């Protein structure tokens, strides 16, 4: 990996594939991987039960490492997770978390510019939905992780789940963004608490997803060490058992 500073002082991370990986290996985002399986009775890219737990655990562990380093990612979504399809076919899951273009230190200044594209906002916490109303915090990353974990569990992208709404209302109206978030979040929570997710991944996994989606807000006086321990215990460690299956 190399760090390159552009003319406008933005730091860009450039990745090089490890030498152990074939240069012709097929790379895909998690989003595209799931979408390729949509509507197929046989889903060639869908990891088995344990594989999906390992995928979820690896992503959660990455977020823990980012937050423990004093940074936030700010762009956690299934489009930001890179997978090697050949590894999945052989029962291995080793995701890479990309999309670092907007990441920053927790204490640094934050950008409150709006993003009104609905598809982009499907992974966003209510405080960062549409026109952000607060500085980006760790719980916003954790909420986004919860949405990705839901996608892994049901093996459907939020783009697919909300396809009709994206088609009819592709952009978020700032005046109605609170109502739009309520609709989106309500459907996400319904999916999280559904019998379908529990049948697919088990109660423990469903509880981890809900824990992420309902993570309490933090403030300037929050004990970051305690927060890291809570996240490790309630999310990262809670996914370990399924990884062994």
C-alpha cells in the first residue's frame, strides 16, 4: 500500500495485490457479488453459513481496528467491500475494506456537505442521512456496518430491497429527509427482526445486526476505551462462534 498526496491535499491510499494472489484473479465488490446472484436458484458467489460469519467478523474486526486507532471510515457500505471471487468458491473469505476517500481522525474537522442520492443514503445513520446534522462519530460507522451485516445475512443488497423506492424517489428531499429515513430504517429493522434472518443466520447473528443498528450515541466525554471494549464484546467476539462452523 502507498499513500499519495494530491494537489488539493487529499491523501489517497493506493493498493497493490499481494504476490500470493494471481494477477488474473476476479475481484468484485460485495454489492456486485450479491447482485450477480440475484434471482438465481443456485448462488455461486454466496459463502456458506460459516463463510458469511467469517466475512462479517472480518469487517467488524476492521472497524474495531480503525476506531481503536482514533479514526472513522465514513463510507462503510457493501460497495466498499472488495472480495476475491475465486477464494469464495474455495470456501475462503478475506474481504478488503476500501472507500477511504472520506475517512479522517475522530477529532478532526468534518464535512457536513449533503448527499441526497437515496441509494447512497441507505447505509447512513439518521444523523448523516441526506443533509448531515452532526459531526461524524463512531456510532455512524457502526450503524453502517449493521446494514452491511444485514445484506450479508439475507444475501440481498439494500439497492435491491429498496429498488422500487429508488426508482420512484431517487433523491432525498431535505425537507422530508427525517420521514424518508424513518421509512428506510423501519424496513431495515423489520428485516433485522424478521424470522427470515434468524432462520438464515441464527438468533446470535440477528442480535449482532440489531446491536449495530441501535448503537447508542457518543459524546465528547465518552470513554473511548470502554466503547472499544463494548464493541469488541457485543459485535466482534459475538461473531466468533459462527466462524467455526
